[in-house]
């Protein structure tokens, strides 16, 4: 496993981390989770050098955090770095233009969920606390600044981050320029390279860590989807991969497969594409099968993609404009 500096916080983090949404299950999540298998996958990741784990209270309503707490207790001599997220008070993803900070992240709400996360994780402090949605109109609102400063002064958190809304990488630029944000989490993959336009260069300029999420485009870049794919009732992929999106995505995946180097799987290509970008601090694939944990973490040691599998070839072949045009197609997801 290779490691990269986590922005100005300076943590040495594994360049392949662990995204813990799918492992928790629960309403609005991914079906097919199993705690015993999940804990085995988490421990295998630690054993193979992964030390960055990204979770959130909403993942299983605290269940993902509790699983991570068990992992921390099982590895007292080698504790992983923990990143979690405060849910929006109105339980809507993504946020909407015109949303008021007092309705989404009032100070008492932030405090409440810091306490919940600390209890779930069985910790006295959090290394990284992230806002789970964001509107850049809140950039200079002193209320979030004040509560973050207080949490840091009380040593309840070490760093603060923002998880950017899907297809909206520019919806955080003014906030990053305040100098108060330590990390930004954004969707960045072969099919969505828009963060390279402004966000990733700005983060490099200000030493802000970049966490790349959704490296497999919600599963399409594993190569396992077909135009007949369906999921059990309650699985959120049924609302994301509606017929039009599913069919177009499968077509793009099939086109991309034609450019793969001999012997390279699509999933490996997807991860190594992200790791080829020095502006990315860590990528956080979701992993439940033990074989997938091993294969994903091995990508770190394989280095950047070889020529001619370059960003330009991947952009042209994959039809990247699907995501560029789709960024304004906002599907609101609500959780109780």
C-alpha cells in the first residue's frame, strides 16, 4: 500500500481507503449487507494496509459507525483514521438552491450528531468531521464557522471537511477559499472528471485533501451491470439506474472495455485511473466481498495507468459528457 499526505493536516493515509455506505445496509442504502462478512472485510483491509475509513451517521442510522467502532477496538495498536459525516437536519440529499443553513446545519444539530458519532464509535474525539451536503451560499456564514472552531478548541474534532453534492464540484469553491476547510469529498471517476476543471486544482493550491468517492460509478465500472439489472426493493440503485440511465451506462461501459490493456479488469482500470491523478489524496471504494478488498487494495502497488490508457483516451471512449450534462438533473433522496 502506498500512502499520501492528507492535505495540510499531514496524516499519512492509504491512497485506497474504505467507503462504508454499502457495508451498513439499512433504509435507503445497499441491500445484501451482512455484519459478519462486513467485519471480516474491514479487518482484511486493515491487515492489507488500509488506514482511512469513511462513514456517516446516516449509513444504517449509526450502524456503520458502530461497526467501525468495533474495528477500532480490535486494532488498538494500529487504529485507522476515522472520517464521518453530520446528516442534514431535513434528511434530504442533495441540498437545494435556497436552502438556509439554519434549516440544514444549525449549531445544536451539529453538536447532537457529533455526540452520536462519538458514542457509536466509542471515541473521545473525531479525526475528520464532514458536512454531508453543502451549498456554497453558506461560505461566509459565521454560524458554521463558530461551531467548527468550538469543536476544534474542545478537541472533539481534528479536521473539518465537506462532502460535495453529486455533479456539483463547483458548489464549494467559495467555501474552500475561506481557508477553514481541511478536506473535500467529491465524485470523481472515469465517467465524471468534472472536478478537474476547478476543484482539484484549487485544493492542490490550498493544501486541501481530496477524497474521491464513487470510483465505480455506483457499480457500473465493475463491469457487472447489464441492461436487465434490477435490485431488491428498497435498494437505492433502483432509483439511480432508471431504465434510460442504466441502458446508456451499460453502452458506455462496453465501449470502455475496448480500450482496456490486455489482462486488466475494468475495476482495476477504474481505480488506477483515479490513483494516476496526484491531486487525489485517497479513493474510497465500497467493499464487501473479501476478494474485492484484496483486488482493490492491490491497485495501489500497481502504479499509474500505462500509456496509451491516458485520461484523454478514457474521456473520449467513455462519453464523459453524460455526467457533465447530467449534473443539473437533481434527484432528491429523503431519509427519515
